[in-house]
């Protein structure tokens, strides 16, 4: 139980640090204590970052599936150029 409480305390401190260090676009969360507002900002920053990476991965996957396939050498041709 002590380990869980320490984990949550450190996690909240890291999220608060992230929330106060990074300025994101949009309105501030409607949370009253300043520390809780910073924690909520940190969660929103992580969510936006995760969404950006998900969009990037989806775009890369779309490029892979819509690109022309590579032409592999046929089995009938010479497999080895050495004589």
C-alpha cells in the first residue's frame, strides 16, 4: 500500500511538472486547486502526444498499403550472376 501511494504521488508530481512545463492550445481544464489543474494539463498533454503519434502511425500505414508493390526478381531468371 505504501508503494502504491508513493507511485501515485510521483506520477502526480511528474504530470504536474509536465503540465506546467508544456503550454498547449485550448482552454485550461476546469479544475480548482492549482496542483490538480497542472496534473490535468499534464494528462491532456500526454493525450495529445499519444494522438499525434497514432495519427502519424496511421498515415505511415496508409502510405504502405497504397504504395506500389516492389517487383521481386522472377524465379526463372538467373539467381546467381557468378559463373
